[in-house]
C-alpha cells in the first residue's frame, strides 16, 4: 500500500490519500491522473488494469485502488 500511496502523493501532494474517499466524486483526480495511475501501477506492480475495471468506484480512494490491485494480483 505504501508504494501506491507514494504514486498518488507524487500526483497530488496536497491530498491526504489515506483519508480521502471521494477522489473521483470530488474531482480530485481527472482523466490524465487516472491514465498516469494505471501506467504507474502497471510499472510498479506488473499488472494490467482491464478496461472493465476502470470505473469510478475503483479509483475513488486509495483503499479501493489497493483492493483492485490485490484482486488483480490474485487473478494472475
């Protein structure tokens, strides 16, 4: 999870990603941020996020993103 928090903090150092639960709903992350996050996750965790998983619920919080990463790692 620390590696994911580092990725997110590099994008938006002003956001407390451990507490924020509305990254999409509150328009903290935009489409460019999502693309960057997907790319960084691919590089750092060696997993690809399928298009069907690119939904607001999976990107609304660091916890949701971490759950997605763990799910995709388990499916490999």
